C-alpha cells in the first residue's frame, strides 16, 4: 500500500510517517511540499506518487487560542484544506484519512460523547475543525474521520512535555482539574490508523483516544509520581487561567464504535504515559 502523509512535520504527522513506514510505502509531505489551502499544490504533489492508495491528512491549524483572533486562517486550513483534499481524493480515487477533535462538542454533557451526539463547538478552532468534517462528508464517501484528543508525543509542544519541564523547574504548580478527557499518545493514534487501513474497517467517523479519563491535574500528579518529583500540586478551576478560547469541561470521547470493529483498544492513558516517560 502506498500512503501519503500530509503535514508530515507536525506532532502527529511525524509519528504517522514513522509508524506507517514500518509496513507500507510512505511519502512524507511537509507544508513546503504540499499546501492544503492550494488545490494546485495538492495536485502537483499527489499526482506524482505512483499507485497512491491512501492520503493521511495531519495538516491543521492547531493554535486553539490563536483561532479566536485569526478565524479566517483557521477556517482556511481546517475547512478549505480538507475540502480541497477530499475533492482530489474523490477524483482519483484515493482513501482520505483525516483527524478532528473532541472540541466539536460543547462539553456540557455528563457522559462520554459518541459519534451520534450533537456537535456544538464553543470556540473557533472547534468550529473550523467541524467545518472540515462536514466538507469531507459532503464531498466523498471513501474517508475516515478520526476525532482524537489531548495528544502528546515526542515531536511538538504539548501538555506532557510542558509539565515535564515545569516539574523540573518550579517549586509548586497550579493545574486545572475541571476539564476531563482522554490523554492520548500520537504513536498510539498512528498504530491504530495503520491497523484501520490494513483491516479495512467501514468508512466513516470514529472517536479515537486511549482508555480511561483524567483531568489535567490527575495527569500532572501521575507524572510527578513517575518522575519522582514531590513539589505541591494544587487543583484549580479553569477560571484561574482565563484563555482567549473557552475549553469544554467534559471532553470524554466514547470510542466503542472503533473498538467494536475489533481493532485493539489503546490501553489506559496512565499505562501509555508511563511507557512514554520512562
Ligand atoms: N494536538 C492535539 O491535542 C489534538 C487534539 C485533537 C485533534 N488534533 C488534530 O490532530 C491533527 C494533528 O495535530 P498535531 O497536534 O499533530 O498538529 P501540529 O503539530 O500543529 O501539526 C500540524 C502540521 O500542519 C502543518 N500545516 C499548517 N498549515 C498547513 C498547510 N496550509 N498545508 C500543509 N500543512 C500545513 C503545520 O506546519 P507548520 O508548523 O509549518 O505551520 C504542522 O506541521 C490535527 O488535525 C489536529 O486538529 C490534535
């Protein structure tokens, strides 16, 4: 199978390239190689790849707070980009794998969100990612949209890397404990999508996260224990750290649709974080 990974220099993109290359022929395309906002750039880059089977779109505008002041940029990359890719993939025809987010939900629910639950983003990043989903669904059938969340990995700015540094350098920490979600290693996402294309699960939208749920405070405490750090860590409300973009409180994704396809479940977040850190 030949797979093109777009946004290959991003946090998830780099792990997708590494993991998919173990079993498939992979063409890694950075933003300089392919700009998703430009249909000509898409055509030029993708039409050169012989026997292309799958396009994995890891390109996105991911600055959640930045999207509040730059919504046009966010929508250009997160809505028009996927639309352009879907049109090319439909015409050629090639399977498209795309990533979306738990931020399509408003977070007011009291249980984990399933794929059927109504969407209602509360920030512009979430709205732009939702628009990208809709653009793909309206354009082509042969697609997978994986809504994932709370990603961390080796290659990028993320909560785990930030907290690791803060635990090393600060005398105490105040960490939000009223947002709950599923902390997920980008490597596990990459392994799961490799399995998904190999076992040809039905096309459609799936939630994809590690097992179990936690608050950012829970994650930080687990990290402190693992790293042998004993500074005071205080749980605080999101209102302690006002941000330009509001965050949903209940970010939990119900991933049973995906695991019901018989793909192996990603183990519990704390087990995966332990492997990542140690
Ligand atoms: N990170 C999370 O916690 C999280 C949670 C839920 C869902 N997701 C989704 O997961 C996917 C991957 O996220 P990530 O954290 O890996 O993002 P990331 O590290 O920010 O990577 C995104 C990549 O897209 C590239 N890009 C930006 N504009 C582009 C364009 N016009 N054409 C081509 N490439 C472009 C970026 O290049 P430059 O850096 O050079 O601009 C960057 O390499 C995204 O769809 C994101 O919405 C992420």
